[in-house]
């Protein structure tokens, strides 16, 4: 069981770290002067990375990853709430 826990911790770190980097860079880009097309693209990057991060966290924190299908069904409403909280348009 300890091997499984270590594997999950490694996977969590290896996937969440780059996604967090993408989110951070997108936030920095949002602060720069951008055209409306560029703003839209940055929003797509941010929303996509945030969605992947939320799905990853939901999968890794669920008791069994075979529950991903139910997580995916609920992800849309949770993700929209997250976007509203972050003041990004979904």
C-alpha cells in the first residue's frame, strides 16, 4: 500500500507542478497590455489548464480513480463556479 501512496504522490506532483506553471504564466499575461484576440487566447489557456488541474485533483483525491466518470459529470458545474470565483469567463 505504501508503494501506491508514493506513486500517487509522485504523479500528483509531476502533473500539478507544470499545470500550476501554466496557470501562473497565464495570469501574468493577463496583466500585460493585450489585444482582445490575445486576451481571449489567454483566457482559453487559463480555463483549460484550470479544468485539467481540477480534474486531476478530483481524480487523485477520490478514493478510486474509477469514479472519474461521476467527477466528469459534476466537473462542469464546479468548474463554472471556480471560473466565476476567479472572475474568468467560461
